[in-house]
C-alpha cells in the first residue's frame, strides 16, 4: 500500500467515524482510526475488503447478520491455521455502529466497557491494555499497546499533514 493510499483510507474512515460517532472527541476519533488501521491493515485485510469489517470482528453464536467463513491468518497454539467466521457489513458506517455496540456495556457481557471508557477519554495505552485484558486479540497486551500507539502516531501525522498539491505545469 502506498503512502497516498494509506492517507486516502485514513481520511475516508476518519470522516466515517466523525459521521457515525459524532460524540467522540478528536483524540478518541484518532484512536478509533488507529485501532481500525491496525486491525484491518489500513483496510487491506480480507475481512475489511470482503465485508467492511475494519475491526476483524468474528461472528459468534449471537451474531444474526451476514457472515463469512475463512481459514485466516490466525493460528492455534500448535501453529495450525484456524477457521474463523467473520461478520459482514454493508458499509463502514454499519460496521462502526456495531463496533461501538461491541465495545459497550451490553455486548459480550460488557467485557470491553473499561477499554471503551479509556477510548472515549482518548487514552491509547490503557485502551490497548484493557482490550488485551478482555482478550480482544491474542498478542501480549504490552506488544499490542506498542503497535497501536505506533499506528496512532502514523495516523495522527497523516491527519495533520496538509495534502501535497502538485505544482502547476509549466506553460
């Protein structure tokens, strides 16, 4: 993915976040963008391409929406690839609304609500660590936090850099 493609993706998804979750502060919006960029490889992951699933959310037994079964990149403890069922969405807007519910007090027995509280405050490191504590991902919480904060730095830089305008062609 080129830097321009990454920038275009960040600007597009940032706008979707502002539209779908307008109650979030700028810092929280950037943190959501960083989380989704990390999880989806800036929109390049199969779940993101196939079904607007920017957070790699799996479809458990209570998911009633469309789903897609795939032998993905994740492995079990012995290194064998595992089959996963992914949620499919019609749009980034639909994904973001579900993402917010997913992190909320009702879904998943509320296990992500502490992480969501830190997200709302725009606190990247506690957000990442609490996602790890709640088992959102399989990495060591410290490593995930390091990666998320690195991506947060990248998306913040992208969002704060004015677009490059090509100089006018010589007559």
